[in-house]
C-alpha cells in the first residue's frame, strides 16, 4: 500500500490536532502539517505494515523534532503569540474553545516522551500498538507514559484548592 499526500488527506484533521498539541500554537502546527505533506509530495512511501495514521504520526513527530533542532541552532524566537482565535469550524462555544485550548497548552507543556504519547493516543486516537510503532517503543512503555502524562495533565488542570486536597 502506498502512502502519498492524497491518501494522507483523510487524516488531516487528526494531524492538525496532534500538531497543535505538539507545537502549542496554530501557526506552528499548520507549518508542521504542511511540512509533513510536502515530504510526502516529494516522495510517497510504501507501507508494508501498520496503519497510515501511525506512520503519519511518526513523520509528524520526526519533523517536529527536526524543526526544534534547527531552531535551537539558529536561536529562533517565535514571532506569534500562543493565543488562538476562536475556531469557527469546530462549532464549539467560546467556553469550550477556551477549555480545549487550556488542555492543549497543558499537553504542549508536558515533557517530550509524555507529550508525544498523549498526542498519539488521546489526540490522534492511535491504539497502544500503533502508538508503540509510531514512537518506536514497547507497548508497555506507551501505557506507562500515557498514564503518567494523563496524571500530569489532570494535575495541571486542577484548581489550586483541589490540588492540595488530593495531595
């Protein structure tokens, strides 16, 4: 089975959500998805096993890492704010959009292995096996990173009074 930009378009919404969680802001997320599609346009891939979405997550993650490395070498400072305008396409109420943005911001703030695992499973909807293949780790590692990542997200989203009561 061949994976090219046309077949990858079926997954563009999920890739955008994953990129937003990885990048933390919409402009960088859109750039990341665009770079991923440009890579596919240059050279379609032949998939021998696994899902298209898992492979695309791997491409997205690797491109994200590459972009951070090159930005670090150049000492690039982001030009845009992380504030996102209301996305009229989702049809969400403003309070739901704000809540979603808050969750994405917390996921974006997670340390790398936890962030990537939460994005793969909770944002993209990959199975544990697909996420393990995409992240190149054992399934058990995906499960433990996911549990720890989710705990950190919940802890970060709890109001200050609730966090003290749970401690």
